[in-house]
């Protein structure tokens, strides 16, 4: 079957989350999760974090947008409605990858700072996910692959 589109996405460029409490969210993604802040801070309307190198020179980014920022950059205000999180949100979760050998450090860190989490195994693909929630109720997974986790069928 030929590909009539003539293009195929090759990487994730950005995840953008609308936030009510920028200070708490910036702190969480920088200090708890450990992402490198690229631009903005707890007082900014938009703050960008580096996730990893991306495809074709485009850094993979997590962006936090204050709820007052329009849905398109520069489009103006959208009002003060609090973003919907949890089961009512269209966002199920975000997953950030890391090496399997670092997952024990994640669990030790979360235990040290009293960050609640749960661990799930996905044997069909060889993944282990460590799930927690950010200050606004979005689920964040730190996921890793290890061939020993693959189901033996």
C-alpha cells in the first residue's frame, strides 16, 4: 500500500497543558519531575521545559500555558475558566520516557518527597510505568522499556 499523503510524523514536538496555578505547576515539572526550564517561570503566562532532543532539530517540549492565554499564541484572552483535569479532561495522561535503570531512583525520590505514585506493568510491550499526578490533577507517567518485562507467550 503506498502512502498517498507524502508525509509521516516522526516525533513529538510539544505537549501543552493549560494551568490555573503556574507557580505550583512550574515547581512540579522542574523540581519534582526534573525537566530543564527553557523559557519563562512561575510568573510567566507561558513556560517551556525541555524533554529531550527531538526530530530534525526540534527539541521535544512541555509547555505550560496559564489559563488566561488564548488557544493560539497571540490570540488574546480566553477568560478565567479553570482548566478541567482528571476524568473529565480530554487529556488522559502524559508519558515521559527514561531508562529502566533509573526507575528505582524515581520511586526513591517520590518516597523521599512524599509524592504519591503507582506502578503498572505492560508486559505486551515490555514497559513499566510509574504514575503520579501534577498539582492540577493531570496524570504524569515516567515509563521505561525492559525486555525482561515482555510477556512470555
